[in-house]
C-alpha cells in the first residue's frame, strides 16, 4: 500500500478538472504538491484558493522536454524528490481523423501522449535513484478503450497512454514504483475549451471554433463527475494498487460487451507449422504478463 504522507507529488493539468481535485486530495493526505499547468492565471487562482504552504505552482507546457526537466529541478529544489507523478494534462478536439490536419495531430499528441512520456522520462529515473519507491498515475480515459468516429486523435493518444502504463507497471515493479492508468468518463472540466490554449505555431489548417458546439459541450460537461469525487477514487485505487482505475461504474456493462465482441472475432483455424512450439513460449509469456499486471516482476 502506498503511503502518501510527506511525499512530494507533481500533478500536470493541476489547476482545474481532475487535476485540482487530485491536488486537494493529496494535500489532505499530507503531501507536498506541485501544481503544473500551462495557464499561469489558473495556477495563481488555485494557489490563492488553497492557501497552503505545501502547494507550489509551476507553469509548464507538458509537450516540452526542456520545460518538464526545468519544472522537475524547480520542484526538487523546493520540496525534494517527486515520488508521486500524475500525468493528467489533456486537450481535445471533437472531430474525426479525416477532417483533422497535421497540426491537429502535433498538438494533441504533444500534450496527450508526449506529455506523459516526458513526465515518465523526466521523473521516473529520479524516483529510481532516490530509492524510496513511488507511484505513477497516467490519466487515460474511457476513450482509451471505447472509440467512435470522434474524437479520433484523442482516442489514438489515450490508447497509447494505456499501453504505456501497462508496460511500465511490469518494468517498474522491481523498483517498488506502482503504476495505474485512470480511465474516467465524463468529467466536470473545461476540456471542451481546449482551443483557448492552443499554441499559435500549431494553428495551421485548424478548423474555426464553433461557438454553438462549444456551448453544447459546456452543457454536457456541466453534469460530468466532480473532480473531488474522481480524485478520491484515484487515491483509493492507488491504495489498492489497481492497474486500471475505473472512476465511472456506469461503463462496466459496455466494456463487457466490447470485450465479448473482440472475442467473437477469433476463429478456430487448423494448427499451422510451429503451432505447438509457439504454445510453449506463449504459456511462459502469458504467466509473466499476468504477474506483471499485478505489479510483480517475473
């Protein structure tokens, strides 16, 4: 079981949505928390509201490796080594892949996939060197399993984040570092207004913002789950060392349906040359993967 007290946490996208919920929950557990966000005004507002000496702010574009490294140095100099990493920042474009541009891909993958990669590659080696264990939590989405026609790029990134988390869970077990992937559904957040923070150098061929669509999405997100509720469920999942943290129970039946559809796509083919030899290897791999999903190295 992870002990939160006196640990240093780093939360990307920490000034609103799930991020600010995590910040509040971690402070309540006795952590020192760095709020990393691209919007300085949102960081300032969050720090003023929290009024807690154990919280600090770091302005950060998670897609930048250099900024991530500088943020890690700043937090370490102030609070000490980060041993709780929450790769939570995310942006979205609610459109299909074929109507998207290369700049759309660069922006969304930069934040939603390269952001977690940069977080892992920056902080995990420091955790390992520190030798006191730790935990990595990557915010994916139910869109990492359930994908419709839109939002196509977002789905692509979140599927990758889920895969990265599963691989990390196996490899970091030897260092006493846990890994969970969070798969939330609808959240009360401002992700529908992601265009507000889109970098100017990634605006090429961007579709014009549709005010009516934004207004509709704002209404939908208005009845999303409260960040504090999600944060409590994430910490609960970490305490149980759950691989997947499903915060929205309403998706359970749909996942069962999807997995059954996947199994239905298998066919019973006749054995091909090499089949029996492959079975021996796959038996070993299957057992190894099962243990790794449990957070054990084999």
